[in-house]
């Protein structure tokens, strides 16, 4: 396993094949883009994020009675609700970090990986297989119609304090760019193109990719065979970068706590030899 150091001290680009044993070893117990993304929730601003055009209530304050401005009311005025709807398309999202208690299942998975040094394989769904099978076609199409792409297996970045995060790019473009490929069903691809908007659930992954690599932009690619190749460029958003960094540190602290509690709970107990998974057994 080799690591190609670029001009920057960070990030580090690892020359491994994705989904290879070396790739799984690198990722074992590490906070990656998919995991960190689960720690950040994005939502459109609520009506209370806008001034009310009817009662003049300021942002963050309840609407008040039109007859007596000293009396707050439980419901908002229609004009304020309309302002929220009209601004939803352009307003900055409200980002919040998922409480560690809600993220406990996958935090426990990473803690277990650190203890055992082993990554348990998860079942691959039909949609996941479609994405895996479509990726090389999408990458070739982008290279032909947009710009050449260089493949790399894994990228890591040290955020300081012993925290390293990782990301598996679908490709590097020049010195500044990345690509992230998704292969939705045809109807999803159509809606993405018609609405000209990247599905909300992928923004955390895209921003984490930019955070890990330090690159200036990432092109989101939606690919569906028989349909047009759709791309949209995303650049680093400071609000997202700060939220993701905080989320990563929060998750790291929770994983360390779970690990310590486990070791204390099993102190003095014999450690069992790991039984190989079926796909590890050679006949």
C-alpha cells in the first residue's frame, strides 16, 4: 500500500483500489464522508426566520395580535408563512448536529471496528450495485464531454488533535476539482434535471469531500443510461465546513467514550478468536 503525498502536507492521497482489502483496512474505524454526513441535518429556515409583513414581528419572535401588539399569538400570520415559502429556494439551510444518542448505531460500528481491526461487510442492494456498475460509464462520459478524470482510491486529512477523516472520491479533475457520481433510477434522474437541484441528502457528502481534499470544487454527476448526463458544480460553503468539522469532533469523542466503556465492561474477560466471514474463506 502506497501513499502519494501532494504538495500540501494534507491531504494524503492513497493509491489503493476501492473496495479492495487495502481500502477496507485504511477505512477501518475511520470517520468518512458517509458517516460524518449522518451527523449533520440540513433543513430550510422556518417562518420564524423571517420578519412578519403583517404584524412586523422581527425574525426569531412570535407573531403578535394585529389588535394588540403586546399579545403574542400561537399561530403565524399567512404573510409570514408565504415569505418562508418564497425564500425557501434561495435561503441558506439551517444546519444542526445530530445528537450522539441518535447516531449511536453507526458510532458503535466504528468503535467495534477500532477494537477488532475488522470491517464487517454489509449487504449490497440492487440500487447500490447499479451505482457501482454505472460509475465507470459515468466517469468516461464526463472525461469525454467535460474534463479528464484521474482515479484515486482514498484520501485522508488530519484535522488535528488526533482526528483523521477520510473520503473515497469518484475521481480527481485537474488540480482543483473532484467528481461525485450518483446513478439514480430514471425518474429520480429526470426530477434532478428538471428541478436543477442536487438532492438534499447528498450535500453533506459533497461538502465533506471538499473538506477532506481541500479542493476548490466538486461536480455532482447524475447518470442514467439512455438519458442526458447531468452535472452541477458545488464549492465549499463555510457554514457547512464548520458544521461538518464540529460534527466530526463530536462523533470522535462519542466513539472514544464507547470504546472506553466497552473496555471497562469486559475487563478481565477472555477475548475470542474472530471467525472468518464466508467470503474470507478460501477453498
